C-alpha cells in the first residue's frame, strides 16, 4: 500500500510538474494536525516519517516516560512506554509507533484532502510564476467577454484570464468577443485564487515592446529606446539612440519605405508615432523632441529644475505646441524638461 502511495506521488510529479517533496511536506503537516486531534499529543510530539526511497510511511507519538502523568500531551506512563520500547526507563523519550489499522483511516483521508489541496496550490503557484515571467512583455490575448455597462473586457491569455479595465483601453477602440489583441502585462500579483494580472493597451511599454519585436537593431541591442511618452490612441513620441555610429537609429525604426513603423501604427489602430534622436545634450534632445516643428534656439533657464525656453519660427508656433498642447506636452514628458515655447520674433507672450 505504501508503494502505491509513493508511486501516485511520482506520477503526479511527472504529469502535473508538481514536486513530490512539496506534496510530502504538505501531507506531513496535515497528518501532524490530524494526529494531534485524534490522539492526546502536542504538535511537537508527533513525528511523521515519509521516505519515497524506501517507501517508508510511519507515524510516531513522541513522549517522555514518567511515573505520574501531569501533561498527557508530552508524557506517558512508564508501563505504557514499555510496550513500545522494552528498554525504556523513567525520563526516556519514547517513540510510540501508531499501528496502521489505527492510523490508516486518518492517513488516507488526510492524504487525499491534502493532495487535492496541494495540487490546487501548486498549480496556482506555477501559473503565478509563469505569468510573472511575462511581466512587462506583450502577449496576444483573445477577447472572451465585454461588459456593456462598465466597459471591462475579459481576455484569455492562454493559461489565465485577465480584465482590461476601461482606463487601460485605447479611447475609441472597440473590442468584440473573439477578437485577438496584443496587451502589455503591467504586473502580476499572487493571490489565493491565483495570479492577478494587470494588463494595458495604453501603457508606453506596449509601444516600446512593439518596436523591439519589429526592429531587429533594437532586439539585438544596437539601437536603444531611451524614452517613450504616449497619449494612447492619439500620439506617441519615442527617443532612440544607436551604439553604432554607422547605424541611423531613426531610420532603423522607420524601416524600408516606412514598413516597420507602419506595422506598429497598424497594430495601434492608426496612432501617430514620432521617432526622434536621443542626445545627452539637453539642447539637442529638446530640439528633436519638438519635431515636427523646427527649433531655432533653446535657452536653459534652470538646469536643476529642468526648465528651458525654446524659440521657434513664428509660423510654426502652433505646430510646436500642437493640437490642445499635445506636441509640447509629449515633448516635455519625453525629455523630462518643462518647456516654454516662444515665437522667434519674441513678440508673442514676451511680457508673460
């Protein structure tokens, strides 16, 4: 019977990928609790020996032989101790082996329950670890359900489900049941019910990962993405830099005839993408970040507070600022600088 028990554990380990040692540890702990309830013993006075190598499965009560029992959980009368160990003396610690018939029912019920629970816990743990390994990555999900009231979208990630909440959805993008969509895994938390997966379609990391997937020079490390600022569904700015002077980072991201960036724009349902060249020099970087506007000059006002004043041709003031201030706002996020944009003539807003 013991042999069958250990063979079943080995089969579980092979089929489910759950460690037999993990289940054995769970079973030991559960048997200790079961024995403590059914026998007059403290938790520290129950010894469980489970050895798959020898198929040994034995349970002992460990008590001290005494003349008068004052604490039944830790003590046993010498006469009773002698039935387990004929050489026992007063004060000796005696291992009182429980008979299979007496203990079999408890062992079977306990092991059955613990194995089931252990499998569930182990599978949840494996699922959490699997999903955590995909954190900050893109996965392709299938839309399962769409809540018409709250707007939440439940998606199938393969081994788990996740909810794409309204604030993480691209404004204007309509998802329907059965649609396949790429989502960015922001974080994965372990809970009693399994992994809680936070996903997004608006996170800047989604754009970054799409470029890594589409541009070989980024994937192999030649071109590096230094910064991303995004207003999902509308526009993204991405700053890139090349380790190799012979490789144009902007050109690599755009691709032959614009094919690479076009593929990403299609995935993002037409979201505009500005690719700019990153520079250690804040003047050069700020000038690039305000693309497509031409920058005449950049005056650093306070290096510590990261404030600057930028001059642009009078006719390009609205282009530099962008619709509802979007271009200037994205450039500020991209560079980390607060940018005050002025026309080249200095007339507009000079008093301000």
